[in-house]
């Protein structure tokens, strides 16, 4: 018996050259008989996983009388040639199923030629098969093939089957190969799809309207971030890739859509890390006549719904530790979080701006000259407590100076009705009671402009049209953005954001 389960350790260029010669022969044969080298007239009627689910529990005493006729297509992942009979495993989008191929079972005048041709097909080729289901002696559900075709010739060898792609960078650059050989990778992106679908369903069930807002902005806004800049030739104007959809979504609330949401792509011209990709996905939503307290309850339910939809449970495992989303999420102020996770600091120190400024310098963080007490407390929180927030925790009551779009608290005008949700030490969501006072918002924008002039490249621009919209009147509103990529990381036990983005951005190949 000859094993063909893995690519021989040959120079890859030599393997590709051999396969190109095979394709050349296929083209010539197709030309002679009037067929196509890459036929497109086969339509599979069955999927591997469905066949296993429906017939995997039967033995041949049940299967033989049924004579279940099947028609499948997929990529050949395994192949064993044993003289007059052979086995192959094909993989479709749902899973894998084994084929049993023999001269005696193939039908038609050219059955011997087809079988001989099959022996020269390669792993990675896409093939089609028809036949009946049966169980092998080892009990594996298989297709006894009566008709077999080559649909697509693969010119490049697959990675060695037992190890797949070992180079992490290659996995990201050549995601198409990673998806072929890694069941785990495919499962991650199936889970991502389920998360997004579940969130959409949850929002629609709660009377939200899904909308689409511009991705090219004349003024970047809705978040504190450095934008990508482009140029519109026809309009002869500088434009910015969207850093957030917030200001457009709130314009829609002004227009009378009380509940809106958007699953949106955002672009921020910032660094790469295990938590950051310059292009990322968020779900952002706004609900009139709600506040940040309502938003926290709603966001918690939304995230729990997504986790259950993707995994079947609200209790997850992340990087070897349990993560329980089934319990009410904890709520702490910035100072309260520092006191809990960095108890070496006294309450007096945490309200001493000079002490805080000196302390955060020890962490290599240089605050802006205009940074006030609240911004300094936030900086210390980010260095000492943030990474320790493993279980879901809302950090609430952010200072006004770092929350230019959030409504100030009536009880304390120095803080806003804002929260950020942290899980596994990462920010997952950001929400607040929206500022709907046009004059206050204009003053906040002016303060941001001064911050930008002082060197803060992430400070916001003044958006005159948004101020004009607010001057028409926006009802009391709550708004929140949930980071889809980080949420999927958490749900799928993925350590890097690149593991949950199909085509993450990379440096140019050398």
C-alpha cells in the first residue's frame, strides 16, 4: 500500500512545476474532447456534516437497503491508493467525509481511465463524487463512489497535514491556506459570524433600526483617535476614514429615529498590537430616552446573548481561566478600581494632581500639560488596575475632560455619566448618556481644539454641522459601542486580535 497523506519533502518550486505539467496535460485532454479543464457544471446536493448527522448512526444493515444516493464536492485532504481500490477524504465547508473509489464501482465506459487519472490527482485538488453511503469495516461513514470528477487542479501543495501552518505570520498573510488546513481557525470564524448574527437579532428584537452611515468623513469625529487621511479628487477636498459613526448616528436620533444601530468598520491610524488593528469592527447603538445605567444593563444582556449563541454557554474558558458572563457585571469608579487593585495608593494621594503626575511618569507616561485631576487618575488606572479586570467590570463616571461627547453628571459636573466595560483586562465597550446641550457641546469642541493645539493629536475637531443638528434638539439619549473583534477574542479563546480578523493588516512582505 502506498501512502499519499502528506507532501513529500521536496523543493516546493519543483512540486509546483510538476503540478503545472499535470494541468497542461489536463488542458490538452479537455481541448481534444471538447470539455473544460476547470468545469463549472457540477452542483453538489449534500454536505459532509449533514450526512454524518443524518446517517452516521446507522450500520450497513440499514444503509444498504436504503441505497442513499449522495452528490458531494470538496477539497481532497487525504488519499490512500491501494491497487484496484483507494480511499480519499474530501473537505467541504461543513466538514469531511471519506470516499471509497474502485474500478469495479465506477460506472461508464471510461471508468478505468478515470481511476487511473485519480491516482495522479494531488492533495488540495477539488473533486466531485457521486455514489451511495456505506460503513467501512472500521465503522466510518463513507461514499462508495460511482462517478468521480476533477473540478479544480491545485498548483500549490498544502502544508503537512499533521501540523498545518506553523508560522503565525504566514497564517495571517495566507488566511486562505490556514482555513483549508485548520479546523480550529474555521471554527473561530464560524463563531464570529454567530456573534454578529446574534447581536443583530438581539438589536432587532429590541426595536432598533439598522442603518448605514458614511465611511468617508469631511471631519473626523465620534472618538479620540488619529485618523487616516485621503483625498477626494472630484470634490477636490481632504477626507478622513471613519474613526467612529457616533456623530452621524446621533444626527439620526435628532431626525426622529429613536433607536438605531450600525455594525461598522472603523479606521484609526494607530499602532498594531494583540489588541489593536488599524481597521476594526464595532457595533454602535443609540436609544432615545435612556441613560448610561440603562445602557449597562442592556449591553450586559447583549454580550451574554452573543456568547451563548456562539458557544452554548455564558461561562467561558479564556487562556486557561474561567470567565463567567452569567453573573451581574461589577461596577467601579476609576478611583474605586485603583483602590481595589492597587491598594498601595491612599485616597489623599489619588486626589493630589502633583503626586499623580509624578507617579505616572514612573510608568513612562508623560501627561499633557493641560491634563487635570480626572485625566491623571485615569492614566494611573490604565497603568495599575486595567489589566487586572478579568471578570466583566464597568468602570464608571469618567472625567469631563476625557469625555467630550458625554453628558455631565447633575450631581458632580466634573464627571460624566459614562462607562467603559473591561473583560480579561481589555476594553470591550464604551457608552454614556449623550450630551444633548448644543451650547455645552460647542464649548467641549472648543476645549478639544485647544488640546489639539497643545499637542494632543487625538483630540477632536470642531464639527459645526453636528452642533447645528443638536440645535434642532436631540432627546435624552444613551449610546454605546461594542468592539466586535475583542468580543470575539474573548468568546473564542483567541489571544490576539489577528486571530479573529480574517485578513489582518501586516507589514509589506520582504
